[in-house]
C-alpha cells in the first residue's frame, strides 16, 4: 500500500482546524500572561523588551494566518 495515498487522521484534523502546535502555543502564552500579570509593570531590560515585541508580532502574524 502506498503510504502517501492515505491521509492520516492528524492531517485531516490540521486541515479542519489549527495545527496542534499553534493551539498549544496559544494556551501556553495565555497561561504565562495570567501567571505573570502582577509583574508586568516591573522594569524590563531593553533586550528583553525587544524579544517581547518580536513575540507579539509573531503572534499577530500567526493569528492572521488562521
């Protein structure tokens, strides 16, 4: 039997909804924001601010793809 001719259940799920990794990343991001909300106004090093901004931009791009 040709492996490529059969669709796996995972590939069918991916076509119907978000990729599993995207869902896990969104859940992780939400959990981290909740957990660290109380320290969100603390001083942050400049290089960390840049990384945070890059993450926000990547999240926005990922959301617009779906």
